[in-house]
């Protein structure tokens, strides 16, 4: 796939992601808990903005970074686009399932309920998993040594820090319910048993279809 097409697809996904987020921001009715959104986190959010938004936009609309371009085999564009599409879908599903409990910082809302259904049935942090998929896809879609890996590199420290803090807070609030949820699911990638179940279920469906 031509690098120009990949850049256009990346841009479309980017716009879609911004539109989706703007829709869910309306649920972000907050009583402002500044201690859940500390200075370090603000810095990490700035890194994400630079790696996933600012640099890609500057890259697509200017030739400032052209000197650092690389060229990958064209066929790689297809799996990268699939991964990107999956990332955007997962991002959307995670927002839909978390609904009004989503927030950019770490907050426990009034009557906060523990969500363990939808994509939260498969992993504890589907939104972050979506970002990982998007960040990996970015390496293959924006073929530039500075812009391609920027999101992946800048976001890693954020997630390492964030997941720990977020889970500590959720355990404090939900107690054993969250501990059980942690035993049943992985943070970013489904458990082996869950994948096996999916494969067996898929096979059963396939054989039932063939018989019928
Ligand atoms: N880490 C999640 C959600 C990110 S939004 C994901 O990657 O999809 C951050 C907010 O979601 C935090 O304020 C946290 O309290 C809330 N949250 C995280 N997991 C939750 C869950 N399973 N149920 C309800 N709220 C959750």
C-alpha cells in the first residue's frame, strides 16, 4: 500500500477518534478531583498529545521530517491498516461500555459501578489496549523515524504509571469485586483460556453451519 494512502487512512482514523471522544466528553461531568490528575499525569498526557496528535498532523501536512523517512514493503500496509482499524473500533467500544464512568484523569464518580461486560469482559484496560494497537500501527503507517514510533515510545511510561495508580484506586473503592475481576482478566491482552474458548466456540459454530 502506498505511503500516501496509509497517511490518509491514518488521518481519517484520527478524525474519527477525535469526533468519538468529543461525543463522550459530554459525560465528563466532574466535580474536579485535582489529586487524581497530578502534575506527572498532566506531563504524560502532554506526551501522548505530542506523539499521537501533534507530530502526526505536522508530518502529514508538512515535509519538515522528510529527511527521517523510511520505506517499508508495501504489503505491510494491509496488516497495519487492519490493526489500526481494530484499535479505533476497540477505542469506540471501550467508550461505549464504560459510558459515563469515563474520565481523562482518574476519578471515582458518584455511584460509580464496576464495568466487567462488553470489551471489559476480555481485558481490564481496553482503551489502553486500543492505544497500544494504534501506536504499533502508527510505526508502519507513518514511515518516519521520528513520527512513526513517537506515540509508542512516549505513551509507554504513561501506561506503566497509570495502570498501577488506576488499579490501586479501583481496589480501594471496589475491594474484592475488583480483585476477583483482576484474577479473571489480564490488563491488556485476553487470557489464554479466553482465547481458547473463542477458538472452540468459533469451531463449533463452523461445524454447526456445515452440518446444517
Ligand atoms: N483503564 C480503562 C478506563 C480508562 S478511563 C481502559 O483502558 O479502558 C479512566 C477511568 O475509568 C478511571 O477514572 C477509572 O476509575 C475508570 N475505570 C477503569 N476501569 C473501570 C471499570 N472496570 N469499571 C468502572 N470504571 C472503570
